């Protein structure tokens, strides 16, 4: 996932036609999406752990 994001940002940087603001906005969206997925995964893991210790 991070590798794909790195390739995406590399392509954005190489393309002179895209505005810098657009690239930053896209990167911010991708990072927040990945962070959201990580938080959801951690929450599910925590709930499972709590259920196992009852």
C-alpha cells in the first residue's frame, strides 16, 4: 500500500501539468484514508482482544 502511494506521489511530482495544490490535496486524502483504515483495524483488534479476556 505504501509502495503504491510512493509510486503515485512520484508520478504526481514528475507531471508538470498538475498543479501543486492538487497533488497536495490528493496526498492528504490518501494519507487520511490509510490512517482511517489503520485505526479501524486497531479498533477491531482491540475489541477482539477485550472479548477474548472476558
